[in-house]
C-alpha cells in the first residue's frame, strides 16, 4: 500500500483553512481539480457524521463521494474516510466510475491546519502511480483553494 502527503502554505489563517474543509459554501469554491466544479457539499462535520460532496467534470458528469468522520479536533485536525458513492450516499466502486485500478473504495484522509499551513495525508493506494494521480488532483484542487484567499 502507498500513502501520499501534501503540505501547502497559504496566505490564510487556520480558521479559513478549517472552513475550506468544513463549510459547505467554502468547499464548493475549490473542491475538484482545475476545470471541475463542486455543485454539492452537504457537510456534517462531527465524529460519525457523513458529508456528501459532488465533483462535476468538465463534461458535466457528477462524481459523488462521502466523507465519514472518525476524528474532529475543531480548528486543527480532521480524519475521515473518503468513499466513492452515488448521489444518495450509497457506496460505489471507483472502477465502475472509470477510475484506474489501484484506487480503493475507501481512502482514509487526515487533514491538519495551522495558520498558513495545511497538510493532507491520503492512505491505502495500491501503488505509487495511483497515489501520484491522486496527488495531482489534490494539488490542482489546492491551487484553486489558494486562489480564493
């Protein structure tokens, strides 16, 4: 199994970085790589809570996911299980959505924020190539986030 870690400095306080992961209106401004939009972000950020997020491709296909929270340390740390889903939050195999093999059905995430600094760790990719594809998408998304500050 292969993990990835992305650390990014932002010209923003920790509260703004926290909001980027926890507030529906803010998540919708940046989630998804360049060219993608986020039409839906129903956030339920609490241990045991499940957020439902849609990422819309440039050709108008919605890719849904759930974020099931296992740790919420307000303002500092989120741990959640990112799962591919349908529009109702039902589990979906990423290969059925056209994703390459090696992307697991559920990807554990850890997000930490401090003033000006965000770290995102994703765990459990089958190989380095698949983890690198995810890194590229995440970094593109974070570029969009940086542009909002």
